[in-house]
């Protein structure tokens, strides 16, 4: 039985890993400042390097907005995520409309924000909303051949969550495809065109974004590779490694839903194979390849950046009448799932002084 009376904003604030980003916002990885917070959470000072700086920076920024009277960090944490979700939904609508990827972009954007796992993540302290927004903006500018702007937003994505580096791999594959087409196909048709575009160098801003994060760690904690010393990084030992109930981040054999995610996303890739916007296809391929190596029970969260591409891949189905009927019938179940998950996945915090 769900105890409705227990629910409240404190439950939202305690959701993993929101409060940890607040710690970073208050300390910015300075070991002395972390120590001064006197946290009751049993984690090392090095652990916080697993929480990259863009989201904490935005929390700090919003908490210092003068016309809001100086918001508490915990409220800023949630507000930043909600604003990120709004930005993501709005840009996704415009993205789909601009590239003519659906005849019903508003309906598809609505489906996007009600994906059950995302419904939870966009309502708590989490970086996924802004991470997905940066990814989508980067892809948009890439398709418009504004590679330096694409690199800037790709760097922001990478400094929000490390899987943003996968954009670099996806864009590289697009360039390889362009080179092959120009060298072999255009050559046979006697077309003369330059193969290499120097503006392609803009995508190198993406790995530079990650190196900048590591340099920040070096300045603040003295350890350039602090991210790899947190003992919080999800292992990726071998393909389909999630199906090992004895591993640290799995702990269960009830994993049928993960198989459905893999089926769903792989089918999406096949649907995107002929899409004109090649970066969407290659990002989906690269991201799916990475996800199937992740050894963690929460595949639904780790695969969230793939969700907008999947919505595009199945846009005819997601905007069909039969889907809408089923969606409306199951909407109460989606909210019950979200409520139940919010109440379950919380940090053991009793003293809030360190986070205020």
C-alpha cells in the first residue's frame, strides 16, 4: 500500500542522487569544504567527482538569483531540472518540426515527457534533462553544419554526464560515411568536391569539455583522474553484463524488462537506418552499443538519452490513435509507478543542515 500521507517535497529532495549534486554546488569539489559540511552520508570526498560540474553550477547559479530572493539549494536543484525538462520538451518539438520528422510534433513531444522513467527523473534532483537537452541541441547544429556550435553544446553535454563523449564517436562516424561517399560514389559519377571540411574540427570541443572537467578536478582536489577513483563508476566489463545478478549494481535476476528495452531500442536503430539526419542514426548506434555493456540494474535511466531518438523512430506508432487510447488507460499506472519509485529510491538523510 502506498502511504500517501508520507509523500512531500522532502521525499523529492531525498531522491538519489540529487543531494549529492547539492554538495558539489556548495563545495565545487574542494575537499576542505566537503569536510566542513559534516555530511552524515557514508561516502568519501573523492566520491563527488562522479557528479560532473554543469548541473551543480546551474544549481549554484539559480540559488543566487537576486530577484528570487536567494533560493535554497534543494529548491534550486529541482527548479533547474524542471527548467531543463521544459527546455528539452520545447526544443524536441521544434527539432521534430524543423526537420519534418513527424506530422504531429506536439503530440510526440508530449509522449516524450511521459515516458515512465523520465517522468520520475525530470521531477527530482537529476542532470538527465539538461544532459538530453544539450545532446539534442548539439545534434541540431551538427545537422545544420554549424560544427563549432555543435561542439560547444556537445562539450556542455560531456561536462554534464560523461556519456556525452559518445557524440564525438557518432559525429566521427558521420564524417567517415561522408568521406566514403565522396571518395567512392562521387568519384564514379565524376563529381568534384572537397572531402574534408576544416570546420569539422569543431567536434573536438567535445573531448576538450571532458578534459576541462578533469582539469577542474586537478585544481580542486589535486587529482586529474579523480573521476576514475570514485568507486562509483558503473562497470562495463563485457556485452550484456547486466545479466549477472551477483554484480554490485545489479543484485537481482528479475531482469525481463531489460530485455524489452534492448529489443525496443535495437528496433529503433533499424527504423532510423535510412534517416536523412545521419547523426541521429549514428548516435543511436553508438549509444546503444555502450548501453548493452552497462552492468547496472537501472538500464532504463542509463538509456534515457536514447529515448528522444526512439520517439522519432516510432513516431507513427506513438502518435497513432491506438497508442493514445492505451496511453490514457495506463496513465494512472504510470503515475502510480512514479509515486512508488519516488518513495522507494531515497537517500537515508535525517539531518538536512548540510544541504541547506
